[in-house]
C-alpha cells in the first residue's frame, strides 16, 4: 500500500532549471511547496505533479520566466481531498496536461491555477479519447473544473485565473469553466485578446446539480 510523501520545501533563487518526475509540489498526506524565483524553467511530470494533492497540500509558485509545464494526469493546480495550487507571476508560459489539470477540484478538493501576466497557452486535449466515442475528439477535464464522483461524493472547486495577456485555451470534453456533480468550476480571464477551443461540455457548462462559469472581462476574443 502507498505511504504519505514527506513534507518538503524547495526554494530556487535563480537559473534555468529542469524539474523532472513526480513528487515536487505534490502533497499526498503531507505538505509540499516549491518556490522558483527566476529563470526560464521546465517542469515535467507524469501523474500528480506541479501543484497537486491527495489528502494534503501541494503548491508550486514560479515568480518569473518563460516556463514550460508538461504533465500527465492530475496536476497544474489539481486536488482530491486537499488543495493543489500553481501560481505563475510573470512570463509567456505553456501549460500542457493530459487530464484533470489546470484548476481541477475533485471530490473535496480545491484546485487553483493563477497566472498573473504573459501571453500564455493552456492545453488539456489530444491525449485521452472522448468517452462519447466521437472521432478525433478527446477528454479534457481541465481549465477550471469542479468535479464530484457521481453517486458517491460531491465535487470540489476548480479555478483558472489569468490576469492579463493574449492567451490561448484548448480543451477537450469538459473544459473551460465546468461543474460536474455538485462541483463549481470557474475560468476567469481579466484582460487580453484570447482564443478558446473546446468540444462537448465546454466554456461555462454544468451537469448533475453543479455550476460552471466562464468569465471574460475584456478584449477581442474568439470562442
């Protein structure tokens, strides 16, 4: 059986860094914090990474730099029974994940991704085939999703907040401000000329007594 990960704290002051594998900024029955203050960094994980939690707290804070975030399932601000948080203050960043990511609050979870500035790209698409069997369509479950286990437990809160920049969001089924089974999902973009691409249940949608919200404050946008 699995054991809790140890409580960890990592602070990196400068340099173009590479974080490979799982464990960092991931709280599994524990608290894990990673702070990177400067540099163009690469974050690459598989499952449970980059601000992820299960019965714990995982936080990743990157202060500045043009960063690349690559993750499999559950990460980039995702949690079940805990809190997973990713905050990026400055830079033109790319976030790419397979599933359950970029502000995903699962059962009893709080998942938050906050990007304060930069021209950013968010991708949760193209890895896991759609559960509806639609050709050339993929599952998303990311970019501001609150999701419960239908019939077992209510969803949590998922938030993706982008303050400013010309941003691109691409998600598959269930993406971009989605609530499912008593969950609350929010995607909020405050400023910039942005593009949104989704498929089924996307861009402010909900199912099974839930709430999904897409808030777009300003700019010339495409949906």
